[in-house]
C-alpha cells in the first residue's frame, strides 16, 4: 500500500524548506468494524465498510518573530491522506486545517486572523459554546487521527486594566451549526479561583443568542465548570416527517433546517468536573441540548423506520423508495449522540511511556451507551502506537443499539520526522 506521490513530495519539501520550524507526522490508521444489520440497515444496504486503512501526512509548523515584530507569529497545519476500502477506489484528500496569524501589537491587544480555532468551552463530551472549534470525538479526545479543523475568522482581544478581557469575532463559517457567517462577543473575568464569561453570538439569517461559561478551581487538582447557550430557532437539521399526522414516504430528503425561524428558545448546556492527580485524570459531565431528539421524537423516528422497513418486501419502485427513506432516517443518527441528554465519564492513567483510557457516554433514560477503552505506547520519542476498542450497545430500538456499527477496533501508528 503506497502513499500518493504528492504526499511524499509535500513531506520532503516541508522538511527542507523550513527546517526547525515544522513537524511532519506520518500516520497509519486501520479500522476494523463489526457492521450491525437490522431494521435500520437491512443487509447493510448503507454499505458501511467493515475494513478501511488510511495513510496520512500531517505537516504542522509555527514561526514567531518576537525580536523583529512585537508578538507576531504564524501557525499552520495541513493533512494529506489516502484512504483504502476493499472493493472501492482509493480516495485522496488534501486539506488545509489551520493557517493563522497572531499579532500582539501591544501587550493588551491581540489580533488573530486566518483559519484557526477558539476554545470557549472547558468540556469534552459536548461544546455548547463551540462556535469556532470542531466537535470533539469522545473516543479520541487527544485527536490522534489529526482531524481537528479550524474556522476562517478574525478575532480582536483586549485585556482591560481590571483584569477582564473582551473578544470580538467575525467568522465566515461555523462548525457548530454550519452557519455561513457569524459575529460573536465574549467578555470574561479572572476572579481568583473563578473564571466566568458572558457570550453573545449572531449567525447570518438567524436571531442572536446568548450564554456564558464559568469554571471554579476547587484545588490544585480539581475544577468545576459549566456552560449554557440559548437562542430562538436553530439551524440544526431535523427530519421533517417527525410530528407528521401519519406515517408516509418522503420523495425528497427530509433533513432540513426547518426550525431556523422558530419563536421557541432552544437551550443547550453542560456541567462537569475534572480531577488530575498523581498520573490520573477523571472527567464527569452531564449535558442537555434541546435542539436534538426528545423521547417523543425518538419513538416517532422508530415508527418511521419500522414503516419504511415493512415496505421493502413489496419490491419494485416501492422497495426502492422505502430504502431511500431508510437512508434518510439514518441521517438523523450520530455516533456522538442524537438525543438530548447524556452523561459522560472518562478516566485515564499514564505511567512512563504507557497511557490507558476508559470512557463511556450514556443516555440516562434508556441506558444505551457508547463505551470503550484505549491504550497508547510511546515506543520512541518519534514513534507512538495506540489501539482503541469502542462498542455501541443498548436494548432493542434504543439509540446506540441501532447504529450501523456494533463495535470498532482502531490502530493508529504515528511517526514524527
């Protein structure tokens, strides 16, 4: 199995062009999955692959000129990949994940411009304030596969004499609700062990929303944190056949932003705690998101799936349309969770070159969950190997028991040049 020629070329050029300011990582990512068949995916008609291999080159660099220009720095990261799936054509992808300039033209003023991320949440399992960052994968919090991608933005931050700080942001893309354009303002304080902030965010074509976050350092090793945000209407896609008077077949994709101009307020929030002590890390979080599926929505979606699946034996055009609708129904699912309420637990322990992690994200009503374990071994300062096992489980017709994947084993090998 070979890397695409352009990948090797970029790797060699980067190593010579800016030696000392760039890191070049070569990754192998191997996935082996058990695909679940059932009412949601009869005979695996979704063609979910059970085997895939990916070769990746990640080029990341940072340069600063503090001696020439006060506080000027540039950061960038690109990801070049080839993915191989049995019986399918290999796919190549080149993506500029981040490229930004930071300029502190005075000690109390910072200008950031380019494709980058702003982390306004302390949380891991959900980001209610994640307007300018990519949603974290609860099975890969360390981003071993280097999938994290920035948002094109311009941010101006001012540190006030009182110790508070104000940040104004303009962005042309949002990872949180796929907004094409948005403005946001954050005002934060440092009050001893407390760090609160207030936030206002306005996407194009939508009402402004507001919220905030707070963190409280209980001790040197424990932090409590929480965040909340609310807005009239939501851009999050939703199955239009949910709430219909009768079960039916849809002729067009029913996943639409149909609640964009709702008068109703949709609130999302999270509370959690983090403990780091003697090599151990513990996380416990509880989240709520009213934009997602309620219990009533979930059972209506199950009824739609059962109805669409029951039409397949009729054959012909009816069966083809039923399968199309089943594919639409599956778009409402998410490996990270499509329902409103979750509890998340994470524990990690590191010693010498080995680290172990255990995690679970659970629906507290149905007790269905995604859970797993992972281990990473720093074989050498330039080479790391990690393996993870993730399982999706629950009672029949519960969320994590109907996902097309039942369990997944993943191997990641990383070599730094």
